[in-house]
C-alpha cells in the first residue's frame, strides 16, 4: 500500500507527510506502575513541529508507534466521555492557527495527537468542531455482550462494565479487561469518517493509575480509551476478538490481524512524532 493510500489528501488542501510515522528510539526508561516513557527522534525534513503524546505500547509486529490514547472523564450519571481540549490560537510557522489544546498531567494534550491514517481530516477531529464527547456503542461489534446488552448509538455507562473483573469470552484469560467497540465525536458522520475507539475497563489500569501521574489524569475507574487505527497500515485492531492472536502471544493484548501488530493496552508510554505542517489552501 502506498503512502498516498495511508494518508489521503484532504479536500482542497495539501500537506506533507514526510517523517510523520516516527523515527528511531532515542531513549527509554521505566516509570512507576504500568507507564513508561519513550521519546523518539525528530526526523529531518518538512514538518509542523514535534508532538509528544501517550499511547499503547507496541510489543510486536511492524507498527511503528503507539496508537494514541484518548483521555477520559465520567459525568454525574456515570456516562463515559472522551476529553476534548478547549480551542486556543497558537502561532505555527509564523501563522496563527486554531488548535484544541490543554495541559493535562505532565504533557500538552491536543487535537494534533491524532495525525495519522487520515483521521485528522475527520469532521469530529477538526479543532473547532462542536461535537458530543460521549463514547457511544458502535454499529457493529465482535463482542457478544455488546450486541446483546446495549444498542448502537447508546452512550457508554460505567454500569455496563459492572462485571469487568470476571468478564471473559474464551480468548485469553478472563478477568483481565472488558472491552467495547465504540465511537467518539462521530454522531451523524458516515462510516468513512467515524472515529473508531477501543474502550477497555481493567483493574490493571486502575492499579497503575495509583502510582502514575499521567494515568491518574487521563483514566477513570479503570477505563482506558485508544483511537483504534493501527499505525502500520490503518487497519482496525481488536482486543480479545481473534483466537488466532494466541499464535503471537497476543490473546491478552490488542492484536491487528492484518499484519500481526501487537499493542499492550496496559502499558501506556510517552512518545513523539513530527506533526504535519499547517495545511495550505490550493494556489498558495
């Protein structure tokens, strides 16, 4: 698959994609709990600056970098939402642009975290888009519990995961984590521009958050959310959806069946990539 296939050009805009997918590891060191830090180099070439973000650690296969995490909040009714930063104006390459951006934990969380696979062109990820931040159940799911107990479009609620400490589906260990296929900021969007999210509730996340400042800031009650597009060739991976994942020791991990990339949903690491430069209007 070509670079153009992976990064479709936005309508009436052009941009560079050189160096976006990351670079060689510069340094890594362990941190308390389940989180570590891994900073990568800034590749030479065109780019819009270095973006640091948190994502699920790649532990196997060809994926070049983590899938980005979406910070979580829970409202007074127990509904689970993704955090969307307030919009602010920043100066980039001598021009003032709108960016959804906030300081969260020890890092700047922004809409620029989601610059890969063309998802940055989705309407819901436009910095100024006024969208519903509730996680909502996807139209189709490979999880029997989701198909039987909730309806597509329903907001995700904490009560739906009451059995997360014992849940299992005969793939890997039971009680490791209960998953759901959900969407975010995508109401009314067509399938091609719907933002896919993997949501997992696990004691492993809750325990790690006790000793890790980032996880305390970005997770709630054991829930962790990941933008579910593989950073290799933009496939949609899954957690406990494919018995064949056991062949790659991935039965308790996030597994992409297309090219066998594996991510550990319980090890969240800090990494960086070179952002796209500000898109230019045609004719500029």
